C-alpha cells in the first residue's frame, strides 16, 4: 500500500487498485467490535426471548461508531460484535439475525449521520436504527416461533434497548467528538 493505493500484481504486472480501507480504519473498527462485544456481554439483562430477550448496551458503541466513523465501521462493529456475543452465549440461534440486522442498523445510522452533524439528524438516525432492529428481529422471530403473535412480546424490549442507548449516546457524543478531533 502506498499513498492509500493498494498495489496488486496480475498477468500484466503491477496494477494500482483503489484501497477499500486503511490500517487506521481497520484498527478503529476492531476497537469498536471489541467495545460492542463487551458492552453487550457485560452490561445486559436477560429476559425470555418472547419478552425482548437480551436488553444490553451494545448499541452504544454501534451508534457512536455510526456518528464518528460512518456506515462501514458501524455496520461491521455492530454486526460482528453483537453476533460474536450471540455465538458465545445462550443466544446463538439469534446470531444470523443479529449479524444482518445490526449491521444494517449501523450502516443506515452511519449513512444518515454522514449527511449532517445536527442533533436532529442524529435523532432521526437513532429512530431509524430502532425501527430496523424491531422489524428485523420481529421478522426473524416469526420464522423462529412460527407465529405472528409471539414475537410481538419482544418489540418493547428491542425498542427500549436502542432508544436507551440512543439517549446515552446523545448525552456523551459532543465531548467524545471533541476528543476524537484531537486524536485525528
């Protein structure tokens, strides 16, 4: 890699290829994967799946990543970090849903936040991420429980989980942004 360009070798010789990511982005994403896993694993309350399943704070690093580092970082850290927790816990059956649904949450929240740094935009991103989480898990649980009614029990827990994380993120994001600007 030289000046942000990855060099590939093919039959014609050396050919520059646009870099998809750089070392700093990979390191930041890896840190956020770890934070998401830890916030999910250590700060949670477990309920039966039909009552919201796992209420955790893993959405905090996901939303911080979306606001500070964008859609790619948020999608990867959210999907991988939370799905890894599912695989290492009693919630392994949810790992495929978590990987896809939470990655989509992070991607969309990051995409929305990339349009503006206004508070209103960030609140919209959190609301949209909440909707994605609730709908994604509801649809998954329809197939899991073979019922349209039973999954309704998890809607309040899933909604509360993201909205509480969103409120915390909105309270801490301004000081975090100031610190990140010093690091960049």
